[in-house]
């Protein structure tokens, strides 16, 4: 039997952050991970590998469009092994780094699948090993949602993890789900040469985001991809010799079509029901979420939960902040999770990012707001990098001018959104942003321009008439 | 040709400054003579200020919530030149006419405002001393008032010589940069210098009165704007939220002092300091500001309590006879409360003990004995205690007194008493007889020297020589100023009052 003070289950961004922070605060910490490499979904089969492949896609696309800059490259020759290796090198560099950091902090790492026995014990599944803990942080994350109606047993039906393996480049590929993951994978496979069709149940791609923010991307993929079917349902999927036959229900879609490969990206399911947490008395809802207070404590006093398993949005940067709260509370600190905003980013081409409240949310809540929209067609920097699409949209309290939310679509939107997140946390007004000098020419200027549009002080465009 | 004429607050009596609670006109309104312009609320009464002449409102100098003092500008009326001339002849303030002539007339004087210079980074500071009084002649750089900030006290010097014409502040006031301290009356030369030095844009029209109009409210306006724009949820940055968590403080309890109500680290620290000093039981509390009457009467009461050596003499009076008489009158539909009889009896006894109907002068060395018999009667109102005065009690019949008392108390409850109705008492009665209690020790209403407290009548067994007889007894408590009245005199007063009340025929004596 192993005894430990703090046990962290799961080594994703939430888990390793919790373990490291707890160790730094003087605790003896044990970290259990099912897989051999640390880092969880994010590092192994999520954020990092997808971003490395997205960079590959970007280079291909840039080269393709270089002719308009007066430079013409030959058509790219794609060496899939090389692409995979680059991705794997990056992943192993990062996971190895985490391993080293764990060692430097004397965090004990155990490989295995933990299941609760009681509120103080877990066992390693398939072994007799029992680990006894004083405090536990559950960071077991989420998994790809797999509907049984789709024939996943066929290799041609992929989830995002399979797609990142990059076994081949299908000629015709269907992406089921027009959310962030589906669109990012579509971006990669499109650049590598696949002919993409996207099918989305909702009325717009990335349904949670404001429509105007996703429109530049939608216009682009509508033009570049074979098809983008909105308001369309996949009713049946069967594996045939020629390919995967998919039947649709929707007014624009054909009744059926056959694809070489299908990526199913319809969301993620929390892993709450897979760890016997009920044996510890931890309450889990029927979807598998564990609820916590704002100190990340579950209904059981010595058991905490963080990351995807405690709720939406399932984002690594939410998990890491929750992880620190849990580790600090365990160490007697008075931390709490009270972030005003968690930004969301789609690393598509163009990127889409938003933070704070969306226009939809504000309208629904009946909040009076002032909107400032700056189209990137008027951005010198955007034009200089060979782009025309993109918008920055600021949402401000109609009375006080305080920033409520921001949405950006365009190159590097994911990096640009941080300014707005900081502004929200600091309670900035539109004039605070407009009066902060942004370097010219940059894409970050567009944030200030959006504030100036709301304020009516813009000079790079005609200001909206409603204000002085 | 229309001319503009200032309308200033006429003498409203013994008030430093009063609250403007209603503004009844707006710019552009045409008002007739005697139309009401604004409503003022003093400690105990409200009053409407009428227009001294007709005209069109050109500008307003006050708004709801402002404080205004005698002589300060209310508004400017635009009137035909005829009317304006009439008005200025009729009610010309001395300053106005003199201004016009000042260049020619060497002996004329002019008034000049002295405002608080920039004292640095303070919103407003406490006035802890006023070193001059009206009529004093001060030289340049003489100290006028003393201010106390968190960390230091400072004296504010006179910017020029002159005679103090009026004081705008008193001890305990808060004053901010640019607010009026006092008005100095100086030779015309000096006044001219001064006005050149610190000319305000409005000076060109009427030198003195226009000075008064703006400065004081200016700062208040900005304050108001800040509170108005404050969101219901004050903003705090992540680091402040973190600190609050560590200190275990709920930010919703803190009022931010930063821009737009933002909660700053200092706000958090001073909140915690308050808790450390005053304690926090953890139970929920609510801060309810005292009513204005309570704030004012509270100061007065604590002054009385701490400065007057009180002695309280208790007694119980057999009022069987009085009750019988009352009952009889009641059957005839004449309602007389015991208080009416007590008032009448008190006056009877006061006549024999003039020291009780008196007040001690400011030096504490002379007794001012009053030759009239006015009684203050404490009345409970929704906003607090007020003490209207019933005049010449000795000359009024019981029925007249009953009517007057009913009228005055109902108006007191409605907040409609005039300031003059609360002045001029020589002795006060506070009756809690309608509510209960066996006795209480009333606090003297300074500068008076005695007060009578009345508690609830009870039927008590009283030994009549052969048996105990159920007897209506009313408890009385007489508090007196021991500096003025000694114990023997106090006991005598009470004994005689008892005698008169238990034998009501003696009231006829």
C-alpha cells in the first residue's frame, strides 16, 4: 500500500498543474496517469498536436497564396511521415518537459488507471495496488463522445484522436460537427488536400459564438470546401466497401453520400462515471460531471475536482486555473475560482476567438450594450499580410462603457483576445482601450479600433452616426 | 430692457444653513411676486421661500440637496427694467447698491468671500476650530479656522484683511477645496485688489453676490456624478479579489472609492481596519443613517447630558380628585388629558420658583430669569423627538390648552411646525404617560434648567390612616441643573407641584 498526502488523478493540464502547485506549497504529492506519457489529452491528442498540424496547414496555404505576393512556389510534396514526426517531436518535447518538472518537484508519478475504493483510497485497476491519500484532486478529464449509431469499429470512421494520427489523406472526407474541433481538423485535412464536407446540426458553425464573428470563416470554407451543410442531421452511417455511406436529413444536403473517411467531432463527455467516484461518496450527475464549490471542493471534504470533469467550457486554460485553486485550498490557502472570463478560441483559418459575454448572451439577459465593430478590411497590417477577412467586435455597457465582451475573427485572433480578457478582469471602459496606444501597424490595433467605433472616435473609418 | 436681479435667501432665523428639499421653478419659468420658489427644511420644520418680485427665472443657483444660508443666492430673475428698478429700490441689498458706487465712494465697504485654498489630496476635511467670529477684524495671514485631516491639523490664514461679515462654516462641518469659509468686509481698495486677484467669471455682473452663487455646490456636483455612475456591483481587479479572499472579506460589503466605484486595496484595508477596531460578530448588520432630527437632537442631547450636572427628583401624585374632575368633564364631552393639568400646575409652581423658569447664560455666571410662562412639550414624531412650545400657559384655559396641544402635536407629527413654534420655552415637560413606565430620568433641554418627566398613572394601594385605598397615582420626575438649583429647592418645587396637582382647586389660587 502506498500512502500519500495529496493524490492527483490525471496528468492533463489540470492534473499536472495541481500536482506541481501542491508540491510547491510543501505537500507530498502522487500523480496517477493512465498513459505512459504525461500531459493528458491536451498535450498528447489535443491542443498541441493539432496546433502543430495546423501550422503545417498554414505553411501550405501561405505557399499556395504566395503567388499573389509575386512569389511562386512549386506545388507542395507532402511527406506524411515527416508531418507526423514533426508533430510527435513537439509532443514528446513537451511531455518530456513535464516529466522532468515532476521529477524536479519530487512528485511521484504512477502509471495506471485509478478507481476509488473509499474516500481515502483508490486502487490501480487490474492490480492489487492500493493508494491511500489524505486529499485527492480528480482531474480525469473527458473523452470523445461516441454515438453507438456510428460504426467506429471501422477505421474509416474517426474521432479527433484518430484524425490526429494522420494515417492517410482521404480524398473525400466528411466532418460531422461544425464546432471548434471539427473545423480545426477540417482546416488540416483541407490543406493536406482532402475535399471536405462539413455537416452541422445547428444553424451556424460554432453555434455558441456570435454569428458575425464566425461569418468570415464560414464564407471562406463555404467557398473552399465541397459542402457545408447547416441544419442537417446525420441519420445513418454504414461502412461499405467503397467508403462510408452517410445518410442526411436537411434541406440542402443530399439524401446520402459516400466518403472515404468520416471524422465525428460532436463533443466530449466527462469521465466522471468511469472512476468509481461514487464509492468515495462523490456526487456525479448522469452525464458524468462532478460539481464543486468555487474552491473546487466536491461534496466530500477531502476530494476536489478540476477541469473538464467539473463542467463546460472544457478548456485547458480553465483547468489550469482551477488546478491552482484546488492545490492552494488543500494547502490551507484561501483561494477561489472567480475569473470573470474564460476565453474561447478556434484555431481555424481565419481564427475565431471570444471572451466575456457574447452578443447573444447579452441580448438574452436584456443587458443594454453598445457595440463597436471594426472590419479588418480597413486594417493596414491585415492587408499587408495578404488578408482581407476578419472583424473585431467590442461589447460595452451602454451606460458606463465598461467592457462586457469581445469577439475577434482573423489571423491570430487567439493571441489577440488576451488583451480583451485582461480588460474585462480589470474592468476597463471602452475609452481605456481606445486611449491605450496600440502599435501601428499591428493586428492588435483592431481591438482599439473596435473600442473607437463604439465610442465614435474612430478616424480610420467613418464612425457610426448614432454617437457624437 | 430686461435686467437680471438676484434673489437671495431672506433671514430665516437662527439657522446656519438649511437643506433645499424642493425646487419649485425651473429656468424659463415666469413667476409672480410671492410665488414659492424653493422649499427649505430646517431641523424641525419646512418652509417655502416666496419670490420677492415678479420675473422670469434666468438661472438657478441651488438644487435639491444643497444647503443654503441667509443671504445666499437662490436664483436670478429677469424682469422688465421698471420692475427691476422697483425691486432694487425696495429690497436692494446693501452690497448691490454699494458696488455700483464703490469706485467713487471711498468709505464704502465691500464683502469678499474667503474660500478654502487647495489643501492637497483630500475630498473634504473636518473643521475643528473656528478662530474668528462675526464682527472680528482680521489681518492678512491671521488664522481663520483649523482643519483636521487624517494625519495633521492645519490653520487656514486670511488671504487679506477685513472684518468678518459672515461665517459659512462651524465646528464639525466638513469643507472641501474651493468651498466658502467666511465673508470678509473690507475697504473698497482692498476689496478691489482681492476681487482682481481671484476674479471668478461671474464677477463682472454683480461683484459680491455672484461670488456666493457657485463655489460651494460645485464640488458636491462632482461627488454626485461619481456615485451616480457607480455600478451596482463595484469592480475589483483580480489581485484585489484575491486579497479579499485571503482576508475573508465579501467585496459586496465594500464601497469602492476608486474611479467609477472601483474597489481599491485601500478600501479593502480600511474596511478590515474598521472590523478590527469595532469588531464584527459575523452576524448580518445594516447601516441605517439617523434621521436628520435625530442627528441634530442627538448632538444637543449629548451636550446637555455631559455639560449639565443633572439631579432627578422623583415623586408620585395622588390624582384622584383630578381624575374625578376629568371623568366628569368627559361625560360632558370635554376631553382633558392629565398633561393639561400638569402644565397648568407647573406654571403655578414656576411663578413661586422663578429659578426653574430660567436659563444659564453662556458664561455660566448669570441666570436669565424669564418673566413669561412658555412650556416646551416633547412630542414624538416619525422622524424623532421635537419640542414645540405652548406660550403663555398661565393665561389660557384648560380647554384652550387642550386644543392648542392637539393642534401643535398633530402638526409636529406631520413635520409642519414653523421654526418659531419651537422657540422660547422656559421649562419643558416630557410625558410618556400614554405609553408606560414607572419612572424615567429626563434630560434637561439646555439652556433651560429643569424638565419634568411624566410616567403612567397607576392605581396603587395608599394608606389613608385606617386602610389601604385604591388610589390613582401619577409618577413624576423632575431633573434640574444642580448648578442653578440646589436639592432643597428641587424638593420644594416637587412638593408644591404635588400639592397643586392633588388638590386641583389650588390651581385657582
